[in-house]
C-alpha cells in the first residue's frame, strides 16, 4: 500500500450511480502542485471520521483509473480502506498556505491549455487558469431533482440489504 498525500480542493455535487448508489468526484493537489482526480468516491457512505473537507490534506491509497483516459484520474485502491485525515489549510494571511500549493502551475493562456488537452502525450484535463480578461460568464441552473427511475432502482437495491452491511455503511436517501 502506497499512500498519496492530497490537498482536496474540489468535491462535486453527488451523482447517482447504479453500481455505487451515490458518488462524488474529488480532485486536489499533490504536494508538488500536480493535480489528481479521485473517482469513484461514495462520500456519504464513508465513515464519518473519513469524510474530508475542501482544503484539507488527506492520505489515501490510489491507483491509476484505467477506465478514464485522463492522466490525472485515479481511483481508491480499496473503497473499504481508511482515509487518513490531515490538517485543514487555513485562509489566513491572504490564503498564503493554499496559494503555495494551488498556484505552483498556473496557466494564463487558454489556447496553451487547450493544446495540451488535445495532445495525447500531455493530456492535461485539470488546471489552474488565471485569465487575462473575463469576457463573459454564463450560468445556467441544473436539474434540481435526481432521475426518478435511477433513484427508485437504488432505493429498491438498498431495500434488499447486503450481507456485509453494518450501521455505518447503510445509507437511506
């Protein structure tokens, strides 16, 4: 087991999965400033002590996610293994400590980033971008309710129970 230290900076809104019930995609920085995406993470099924926050260091055993072509994509080596929760990086002194990690590799030219994303030898899919100028910002609301058919299927699956479930792993929507 090899633990990777990651400063969590992104947690997506939970999505439904017929395999894992509910998942979040999590991303963050290694100590060298490189990005790592961790998927799947059944966040709300984690033991309470393993639930990490944004801008908190964690250590977990991750392996390359071969189902995802993006170079930053990893998955937990074992969803049942404990996550080591570390310190939260504070916002004091104008976010200095967070900036030391998050701003190690900043793009200022979107065309360079797009070129790297399309280059199969580089394949950048996560990055920090500081645009020279914001021309426009478009915000569109998303669907507020989960797909009823998916939700019904997951609830039915949970109602069947699991031989290995205990009180900590049970999850009712």
